[in-house]
C-alpha cells in the first residue's frame, strides 16, 4: 500500500517536472503544430489576430531561451487557431440563424 | 412477434413519410431571392425604429441618438470631409499623363453615378465596386493603383458620392447564377461570426443598432454604405469602404482580408442591394 502510494507520488512528480521543463524540441513541436493549425485557418479565411500575437510571443520567449514559456505560448496559439477553425466550420451552417427573413 | 415488428416498421415508415411531406423542401432555404431579402431587411429595421423615416437610416448613428443628431447638424456647417471633397474634385478633373481623365472610364463622365455601384460585370463574372473601378481606370491609363484604405481613394470616392447625393441606390442583381452566387456569398459573409470575439457584421448592425459599444453608437446596417466614404473623428481622417471593412475585422480580433478581395466586394454588393431606394448621403462624418 505504502509502496503504491510512493510510486504514484514519484510518477506525479516526474510528470510535473517534465511538464515544467520544456526543451527546445518541445517548443519546436508546439510551434509547428500551431503554425499548421493557423495555416488551416487561413485557408478557411478566418485567422484570428490573437493567434498571430500569441505565436509572436512564443517566438520571443524562445529567442530569449525561455522554452517553458515559449512552449506554453505556442500551445495556446494552437488552441486559438483550432478554435478559429471550429468557428469557420460551424458557421458554414450557423450563419443562417442570424439572417433576417 | 413478426406481426408486431412489421406494424412498428410500417408505423415508422409512415411517420417518416409524413415528416418528409410536412417539412419544407430543402431547396427553399437555399433559394437566392434578393427581392424578398430586401423587403424583409427593410421591414426589420422599419419595425425596429418606427419613428424613423426610411431616408433617416442613411445618417447612421445620428438618427439613433438625439444629442448626436444635434452635434451632427452643427458639424455639417463646416463638415470635416470638406478638404477631402475639394481634393477629390481636383484629382477627378486633372488629366492623367496620357491626357485622359477618370470621367473617360465611366458612364456620364463619372458624374452622378455612385448609386449604381457596386455593379456586376457579366464579362468577368464578378462584382465591381467603385473603388475597384477607379483603380482599374488608373491602371488602364498607365497610372499606379492607389491604396484602398488611404486618403486619395477616399477623396475620389467622396467627390463621386457628392455628385450623387440624394440619388437612390440602384443596385442590380441580374438573373445570372454568378451574380446570384456573389450576392448570396455577400449575405453569408455579413451574417457569419468571425474573430476571437465571435461577432458577425450583423451582431452590431442588425442586433444592436442604437446601442453603445463603449462610447460609440452603432449604426443600422440599412443605409450604412450610403454614407461612404466617411470622415471619422476616431480615425482623425477619411475612410473608404475598404477601410471600414478591414477595421471592423480587426476590432473583433479577426485578421482582415486584403481590400477588394471577393468577400469584401460581395458583402458591399449585398449591403448596397438591400439599401436600394435609400438616398446616397456620402461623404459622411461619423464620431
């Protein structure tokens, strides 16, 4: 019982440590995913300004060597880009809800 | 058991058949009917603001707020767009290097024709706005195109609008599938939510005209393009229709498209068509 608990705590700590200490590779993967999603948003003619500014912030953090913050910003930019894709896709039908008839 | 299943199947099939006949045909929702749209659009605004006369809608926020209306009346004694109007008149009459003028590119030498734009070009199969026509005129005469969002384009369109003041919008959507598609795409753009704020054009200009966004009173969509181009105190200068569309997109945290992209041309076509019959009031002034 005690061993199981200790193992769980150790696993949690390890997980937390690895999440906190993002390296350059993590950043590069995160920024590539964000850029791919933003490119898809562009093809749908629906990019958000906040995606671009969050990506720019990620690159600035990376230039300063802070890959933790850079990775976190890149992931946020990816989430924003994905939200803009969802918006553009769902609005293909939903716009009619607002139409004056 | 078999009999029960068969009965249930038949009942379900019957219910589906009833639903299929009761539901309106899918095509009716997709049918492009500009005449019906215009009627419904106007009715919506006339019902929402029963005290306003139809021609009042072209005055935007000034028709929605008594204090603003009074300020506007005072401002019109020395209108802030006057410098732009003078510049536009001068530019319009000055010949290009080849000796031709803007007037040579337009019907009636370009005087009193603003109410006919945007128009649908059947050869090209696309919507042509006045701003686009002006730049095409320049390029056809060996002159570089102007920026769609800067003062020169605003000045030229201000002068052309001024020569059409009081003339009713007369936008035509021909019975051509490409024109109808452009019109419908413009309508879709107008009602589509975009940007991180999840706003459509209609969120402000259909759902909330007369309401305030911070210090600004929102204008109704009906008649909104009749006053273009506009002097905006917020901009401390003149703005074209292109500038208005791109800044609207930025304000809702959407990346603007390139001025005169198809989407912007089409939404101007839609908005102008549904304001048919209302007078041109441009150039305008807005807070």
